[in-house]
């Protein structure tokens, strides 16, 4: 029913009404959202929905938002957080328009949506839009769910998720841990921050610093971005280690104060409200976690998985660059 109600609006941006459900699921986790695109009959609709689903800000990104909003936006915190979600939705709409006009251009189809109601003999037909398959759906009467059916569906979906994605998340987590643990240097093991700085992942952060410097980011933020490739929840804990606050969480007052006090050698603040907002947008847009990429590869192939990696990361850089450079003028 929700898919049919949203069908007209979704068709205006080149998507099918059924795409609304995976996108809605994406605000919880992008992985089951990608898997939910199987309900779409058209491969074109499935791939388009997969490509814009990462812009739906999943719950794993929320701890990063809460940390930075609490630290640098003392007023209108709710509006700041809402704006991040809205920007993600707008980017998804813009990407859908772009894909509709380029990679997925298709001839028009006058019969856009049909729904057969059980209490009517005449089908309701929406005559509009230019692409995607006709929407044919029977809308059954509402029924109270049973505990047995609910449990069966929960068990099946949970097992499917753990089987296909648990191994990917585990492998990525081990890889990130290894990069942060090696090479072993006994003279620096007493200082975890110094050890992380000299580790392989610290070297990667310093290597990419020239690329992220135009965004207002330093190498420590670069390390947090790299660790976030495995799972976005790791970003906050990585920042806690880098800023001398072990076992930090998004509401850790000591981590908030540490971020506020960070300075470059010239005395300039590392984090400002502008940098913090640009960093939140980067976390929102860039490379979704490994599990999402694995899900896209499984459902659409390596080509679209690699496209997602480069497109989202490139777009994240452009958006954060624009926010920082334009905002610095004011």
C-alpha cells in the first residue's frame, strides 16, 4: 500500500513505487535495503534503487552526527541533524535524475501504474512518467500478523543477513585492526595514540591528508574515514583513540572537549562548526560500509559495486569541498 501511494512521486524521479520500501529501510541499515530491492521486477529499477540507497543515512552514521552536533552546534541541534538527513535525500533524488537521463535512459511508457483493489472491478491506472515498468499490484485487506509468521520471517531474514554479510564485516574489521596494530614498535606501544600514528593505517591517513586538506580535514580525520570503510560505528571509537579518549562514545564529554581543543601548530582550531558540518556530510555520502558493497556486488555485480565506491566518494569530496570553501568566504 505504501508503495502504491508513493508510486506517482517516485516515478517523477525515475523510480518505481516499490523502490520506496528499500529506501525507507535504508534509514535503518543499507544492507537489508539493498536486499529488499529484489521485490522490483525490473533490473533497471533494482540497480537505480541500489545506487541511491547509500544516501539514506543509516543508523550506523548517527553516533558521528551526535558527537559533532553536541560538540560544535550548541543551538538548533535538531535542525542541524535534520539538514544532514535532508541533504542525503536530495542527493538521492539528484542522482536518480542523473542516472535516469544518462545510464538508464529509456523510451517512454504511457501505462505507469496499475493497482487492483479487491473491492473494485475497475483497475485504477496512473497515466504518467517516462520510464520503468508498469506497477501491477493487488492490494489485499489488512490482516493482523501472527507471532508464528513474524518469527519465521525474522529468523529467515536474520540468518540470510548473517550468512552473507557477517563474513564481510568480520574480514573488514580484522583488516582494519591489523592496519592499526602493525608494524609493532615496542618503543611506542606505551602510547596508543603514537602507536596508531605510526601504524600502517596512520601512514595511510597521512598519505591522503593532501587530498582531504582542501576540505579542512587533518590526517586524524583521514584515519577515521579509512576505519569507517569497515563500519561507520568505528569512526567514533577511532577518534577516541586518536584524541586520547579510549572507550569513547558519541556522548562522551571528554571526547567532545578534546575535539573542541584540537589545534594546528599555528594555533588554528582543527575543528570548527564549518569543518564539523563538512565532515558529517562526508561521512553521510562517501564509501558505504563493506557489507553494503558486498550486497551490491551480490545483487548487481562488481561493475556497479565499483561504480558505487567511486561515485559516492567523489561526490562526498565535492560536497565537502564546496561547503568548506564557500563557507570559509563568510
